[in-house]
């Protein structure tokens, strides 16, 4: 970053609404260059953009800009929202307005959200030749490949990375492995601390019991003494059993995660076995049509799906999500017939909205899959490159992208086996390392797959070439 500074940030501290620290003593300087701001959901990227754009005052420190600034938010507001337009059309219009405005510093928050492939290509071409200052928050690998300057936002701190996107991916992959190892080390320290505390509690209790024996002569009647002693012993016994059980489970999980890191099984070993492919189709549509008010989204659609790998593509508003809902029986078609076999079918809605649960991924797998031992669970998570720490959190507390990955692991472990998985925009709000891990899993999956996506590159990487194009209603094989 050797150009004349356009934006200066000094000593910025920022907390999340709940008080969790996001940034501490952040210093940065940006000139008329292009910078990609990356990090997991909830790391504070959008909050930082609001401050950098001058829309919010910095809680501490200073932010100065030597030119005009314009922010296009992830969630469009006010005049940017046109009720008659689809989300993708609104996004394209707001980006066109920003291009005409020619600010000295343009800030874009997830600009490819809701854009189809053609509009994403248009955005890439425009930003590649952008001459003013540019800060972009994005998880989209197609867009990130045009950048050579990256600012990485993480809970452990923020850092600058110069280089290609490919080099950044390798660097973050190493960092992710180190994070898993750190989790395991911390887990072992926590187990040792719990064991020490339990030993101290037992010593104190023995001393207390000894003192109680010495004071017997001062106690009331023998009957009441025996009753109190019995209750105390029973209560203490229950607590001791629970503590021992909890510490034992923690110790077992700590050992299992450490062994998993040493072995690191390949995906193909942990992928679920599938029964023979026979019987009627899992999903069958004949002459299906869908309408919204007076507008026909599609009609005359025939599909027979077993273990096919099919993409549903088309512009925003063409009815892709509507078709998915019809397939699984959540929505009645305007005409035609639908047949599906729920026992052989699994679905993950956009942002995994149908997997908002207080149950953790570990809790779900422990009660609902064959991988019930701690070692099997640890190997399963590591093969999927899913963070151990996130597996302990309630599914509802995960980011949408993390929840999609967790839900897919749950589906693959369901019994009887799922044979056809339906995914609606699975890479939406998923960081690129998560998208890469998801792609590897779907590529290794030997069952059927129906996927709604704008990301042609992602579809090709997982071997999905057959598609339904709702804008032309042609069922064809891509060349």
C-alpha cells in the first residue's frame, strides 16, 4: 500500500452490540487502491464499513478521509429498494448508481449477493479497472480473485495480506489447521483444570465431613441427625457422579480430537454408504406449473429424480425456490402432479432456515447417527473440515453458512440413509474456505443432488452439469 493515503484509521476500538470486542487499537491506511475485507460472519466487517463510510462515529480513535465516500450496504435501504424489482435487479441498479457517482472511495458490502452469473461477471469487469479507492467485503471467490490486497478480520486480530487470492487461500488453510490444534490444546488444559478443581472439592468435603463427626455431640436427636446426614450424602453423591461423568466426557472428547488430528481421515472414508438404487423415483413431477398472482413462473415441467445431480438456475424471481418447495411438498403446484419420498430425501433451505435449532451439531450426531463414539465424531468433523469449537454451539447460533455445512453433515448421518439432497443457494453467506470445504463434500457425495445456485464455477467444481433453466424452461446438459 504505497499510494497517497485516502483513508486513515487510528486507534479504533469497536465492540459488538452484546459487548464482545471486535477490534482493538485498529490502525490502517488506504490509498486509491483495491482492498478486499474478509472474515467470518459476525467478525464486524459490516460495522467497520459503516464507520469507514462516515455513517457511524468511531467509538474511539479517529477515521479521516481525504475525499468523497459511498457505501452500498448488503441490505439495501431507502431509495435503493424498488418493490417492483427482484433483489438481483435492485442490486444491479444500486451498483450502477454507484458507478455513475464516481466517489473517491467506494465501499461495497457483499456486492454479488442476489446477482446471477452475468451480473457478477459485469461487476468483476467494472471493479477490475476501478481507478479510485475501493474496499469490498465479500466471500465470493469469483470476485476475490481480482484483488491483490486483503485485509483479514478475525477474533484473534486483524492483519494485512498482500498477494494473490490463491496464496491467501493456502495461508488461511494453514491458519485453520492451527486453530483446530489450538482448540485441542485448550481443551486438554480445561480437562486438567476441571480434574484439579474436582480433587480440591473432594478434599474440602472430606475435611467438612470430619468436622461434622467431631460435632456429633452438639447435634439434635439421633433420628434428625441421620436424616440430615442421609440427605447430604445423597446430594453430594449425585453431584460427584455428575461431575465425574462430565469430566470423563470432556477427557474422552479431548483425547478423540487429538487422535483425529494425527489420523485425519479422507472424506471418502466418512461418507455414508448408500443402499442399491432401485424402486420408483425419489421425486417425480408431471406437468407442474407455478404462478404468483397473475404471473406464471413456469409450467409444463416434467422431472424424474433418483440419484441425479441437477442444478436449478435462472434469474432472480424465476421461481427456483418455489420449485424446490413444490418438490418437497411445502407448496402446492398451480397444476400438475408431484410425488416424493421423504424418507429418502433431505433438504437444506436457503441459509439453513429449516435447521434453526438449540441442539448443537455434536448433540445431534450423538443421538441421531451411527457415529456415536467421541473418536468417530471427531474424525467425521475433521474430514469435513468443520471447526471443533463450532460443533459445540447451538445450530441456531451459527452463521447461515456454517449452519448449512452443519446441516449437511447431519443429513449424511441420518438413518435410514438420505439418497437425494436438495440445497437452496448453499454458498450464500458462506466464506470461501467454507465454500471450498462444502464443494469437496458434495463432490465426494455419491447420492443425488438438486442445487439452486447462481455460481456456475461452484456447480462445475462439484460435477453438476445437468440443469433446469427456468427462464427458458429448457432441460438440457451443459457443454
